[in-house]
């Protein structure tokens, strides 16, 4: 579904990712993990071209992303951020329907109907007219997910969706992602929640030192990785987290 | 006792004392002050002239502020255009020069140069030139205010909007600018008040504003004390009124501010 071909990313002459090639297939749940500053966020941001690679190509369903088609392509690639990034001047409902209505993906009435269904699904229908400022972190993130889903994307990217949350709110957000995964959505998620990654993922991308180490043996990766750097990384974190 | 309450008590009692002094002085000099006020402000013509001056001041302030908002917005957005062709570079530089020239020289000098040099042969109303000059001056400042307002919106807002498929200009219009405007509002209000006070120099090019109307009156009655003090009080009260008004609007705007 999404393919990176010989992608190199650098900022100010500093290379972050070097010559990465990988393919996300339909239905994949991919956990992107690795040490801080290793390029995980850069990798997921490259997938929808929030970061433009210095060389190489990003292909979505076989078509290369470019400046010309990027807006159209992004309609099919949802993204959820660490800091939620709800628009504070708009109500929950307006946050959700802004893009689909402006982009003429659906008319306003349909958009509102679908927004209600999604809000119900993330358990926040009663907040439909609230402003983001009055919501908790967990609620904001669930609405950010619903907002992305309203565009009816085929791929969802999550950039550390629970890292800015208080501990007691992590579960409610992970439950929503778990629910999405069980319905067959294709997902890439950057996370520090190793337990969650091990539970839902069918592939792991271990990102460090400009490279991506890929494996589909998820249990093997967490119990006895054949990559030395990964072994070292995993030995430094709490496995029950 | 709470600091806020304490402050209220102190400021109210100081206001009371000031009023008390004022009333006492007025009572003692009742006749003198009353005579002075009657002498200066009783004729209908005087009141009409002052009112006309006030209208001109209001006109110059509001019109040039509107022009400044427009110019400031354009200047600020031009700077944000992501295009490095030769033409665009030239245009961007023109706007940069505009901002630094108008921020780098005194308003009086701009007014004099525009009226007496640039529009040397212009025969229309001096008010028009005043509006143009103040508008250009204000635009330079407003562009910086908008720039600050836009920069204060977190970068993630643009990314979130773009990742939903909205174009750069759509994101700017629906997501960034509404928040930037709210960030910029206090500074814009400040700019309006500054502009209102600064318009008192339009007399330099012969436009009759509120301050020139007062000066003409003082020149006619020779009672500079009374007229100038009343002029000061009128300006202060108007600025105070604007401040209260803007505070009220600001309160309404910040209802759904970022938390």
C-alpha cells in the first residue's frame, strides 16, 4: 500500500535516515520503535511527506507522492500527533468536518452524520459541541483520531499518540487504536508502549542510526532479537510497559 | 486579604481623593472655572468646530487603521509565500524595504514628505493624504504584529491541517489566521490607540483634527490653560474608553483560547 524506495532524509546536512526501502502492506499493523532521536518520527512523517526526502520516492498505492498530488494523497492517509493538534478555535464537530466539507469529500449533512457515528465509537458523542480547551488529553486524542477517520483513510499514521498523556488516560486511547486494528485498518504507529506494540503489531520497524531494521517475527523480536542494537535497546526498557 | 481586592480598595480610594481635591478646587474657584469654561466653550460655533475636529480625527484613525490592517496582512502574507523565483524575490524585497523605511523614520517626517514632496501637486483634501500616510505607517507595524501572531501558532497546527489534505492556503485561512488574529488582538488594539493619539500631528499639513480645533480655539480666546487641559482630558477619556472596549472584546475572544 505504502512504499518507501531508497529514501534519504536529512536536515541541514545532517542525515537522519539513509537509503531506506520498505513496504507497508494492506492490513499491516506496524510498530515503529527505537531509541529517542533515532529517526522514528522522521520516518512516519516521511510517509505522508510532512518531511520531504532529499532523495528517493514515497509511493502510495503505486503512485509517487509529489508536490502536485500531495493534498489528494493525504486525504487517504490519516495522521494522529503526539500533541493532538485539535484546532482550539473550533468546536469538536467543526474540527472534524472542516477538511471533508472544504475538500468536498462529502456534503455538510453527511459529514455531520458520519462525525456523530465516529464520536459515538470513541465514546465522546456528548462532547460534540465542546471546545478542545475543555477536554482532557485522552479525550482530545480520541477526537483527533475520529477527525482523521472521518476522511475515511486507508492508512493511519500515529506519531507517539500516548506520549503526552497522563498515565490514566493511555488506556482509553490505546483501546480506540486496538479497536481500529481489529477492524482491519492499516496502521503505522510510533510508540514507546512495548506491551501494546507486541500485542497488536504484525511487523516491527526498529529505527536507529539512520537505518530501519524490519521484522515480522514480533514475538521473536521482543524475546530474543537477532539485532544487537535492538537487544541492547530492549534490555534498557521495562518489558511490561 | 486578597491582593486583587486590596488593589481595588486602594485604587478606588485614590480616585475618591483625587475627585475630592478636584471638587474642592472647583468649589473654591467655582466662579473662575465656570467663567473660563463658558468663555471658551459656550458658543455654538466653537462646539461645532470641535465636533468637526473630532469627526476628522475619528475618520483618519479608523480609515488609516483599516488601510493598515489590509497592507499589514498583505505584507505579512507576501513574506510567507513559498516561491523563490526572481520576481518573487524582488517583490519580497520591496515589502521589506517598505517595512524598514516606515518603521525607521518618525511619523511626522513621513507625513511631511508624503504631503509636500510626493503629492506636491495634489489639490484635494489633506485628510486623504493623512489617511494614506498613517495607513502606510500603520501597515508596516501591523505586518510585524501579524507575523508575531502567526509565529505564535504552534507548528503542529499547520501539519495537522495539511495532513488532513487541506492545501497550504486553506490551512492558513481556516486554521492558522483565526488563531493568529486572536494572538495579535491585544497588539492590534494597542496600535489603534497609538494611531488615534498620533493623528494629532495632522495639523502639520493643515488638516483640522481634534487637536488643531482646540489649538485654534486657544489662539482665539488666549486662554491656553483651560483649553489645553480640557483637550488633554478629552484625549485621555477617549483612550480610556477604547481601552475598556478592547478589553471587553479580548475577553470574548480568549474564551476558547488554547489551554
